[in-house]
C-alpha cells in the first residue's frame, strides 16, 4: 500500500440533530503512526466526529475511508466491528467479572487458548504482566487505563480513537501514562485520533492538531505552528491567556501606546486587535521610560500601575492597570517577582510576538 494513502480519511462529513448542525463539513487525514488531536471546547462536535468514524453514529453527508476504502457514505455503512478501529474512553470500561487476561483477550477471535501469547505480549508492553490474573477492582486507575489500552490494541486495529482517555487519572500520573501510551501506539504503527479539550495534552501528544469550533475545523497543523500562528484571536486564546490592545488602521498602520504596528491589507478605519501573550509582555526595568531610544523591534514603553502580583511556581504573574486607557494587561516573569500594588512600571512588547487581527475576528491575521 502506498505510503501516501492516509490510514484514516474523513471527507466533508456533516451531522445534524433535530435540525441543528453539530459537525459541519469536516475533513481530516491521519497517516499510519501519526497522532492527530481534535482539540476544542466541550460541545464543539469532537466526540460526535469520533462516534461517526467508529460507526456507532452515522453522518448525514460525507464519507469515511480507511486505507483508501470507503467504510461509510450515503450508500454504505460498515458495522463498527468490521472497521479495524479501536476505542478508548475516559471511564476505561473494563468488565468487572473478567480477569485482566480475559479483558485484554475480549476482542480477539478464534480459540481462547491461542490468545495468551498476544495478551502476554501486550501486558509486557504496558508493564503489567504480573497482573495477568488480577481483577479490575484490584487495579489502580493508572493500571486500569493501561489494561484498557492493551485490550483496545489486542485485535491490532489500524486506527485508535481516544476520547478524553486520561481525564480520569491523577494529575501526577498523567504525563507518564500519556508518554507510555503514545510510545506503544507508535510502536504498533497505529493511526491515532485523540479528542481532548486540554491544549497542554494536545501539544504534548499530537503530531498534528485540528482545532475545532462549532462543528468545524478552523485551523490544523503541527502544534508549533498552531501555537505561533493562530488563525484568529479565539485560536490564540485557546492555548493561553492573552492581552488585547485595540486600535484603528490609518495608512496601513495602527497607532498604539506601544508604537505603530503594520496592518497591511486593511482599509482605513478598520478596528484592529493586537494580541500578545503574557510571557511576551516585557517589563522595562532599565529605561523606566526615560532611557535611550527604543529599537523598532522593541517599540515604545508604556506605563502601568501594578494591581496584583502572584507567584505561580516557575513564574510570577503581574497585572497592570495601564495609564493610557485604564485597561488591564498581564505579564509573566520567570522566577519570583512580586511588586507591591501601586508600583509604577514601564512595559514593552516585541512586534514579532504579536498577532494582528481585525476586531471581532473578521478575517485573518
């Protein structure tokens, strides 16, 4: 089979419930061994998309293909058990009346006695061979999750669908179990479609992120590109806190207290929102607004009054009430920095770290 054929392809699927569009003309491709994350807020259509691919729900329009073969479209619907698709959910759903070995072997066909080698192989991969004869109630949450993974992998599915699979785990276990799960899935060559509403999880696990909103994929790409080149203000805000500085275009420029910003392509009078993340808002300790002329990249310093400062562990978050319009901007500073409320400080922003969007998200930045 050609390496260019995606393991999973979704073409223009739409799903409606009672006349309401839940999934809207959605398309995506996942290659063998690739992890793609459907990321978005609750209710945006992520889980419905997964159910359509799994075959437990059916789209109104569009098609689902596996290895280039149509498994579901307007005239054909392959049953879930014949799709070579594995499923993992947040509740693990182990059968309480079956042992670990029996749970892992549940989806395997053929003689039960022939399954033990595959069961033991998978339990070795998830580091649980010593629990082969244990019962689900004897396992921790992390152990249950790993048994659920082994069970899902047992029939050697070509595609793994994962719906918030780690949300029920203790925070201290999540990173280790996510990393181990990812390594096993890649080792098996499985194409993975992971659903989550947590940006940090998507950034950690995905080769590609598909950002969903209101049933549509609004942006897709590698995590680095999604984070550093968001398609609009809402996309930027989904990954972190943001600061928004408002202005208006005049001669392809927007004048702000931090200097002028380029806004090519926007007509005069267009309202503009300049978005910058707190970690890219710099406190100007040296100049205090009175030192040498700033470089074009640094822009102009603007004064703010400290309203609140909090230590967040690896960094400090400082909130400023800005002199120029009374708005509040947030800055994060490495380590411990806790100025008292009422302290005046000068802030600067680097143009290369800013995103320029039309007000209210009209158009692209």
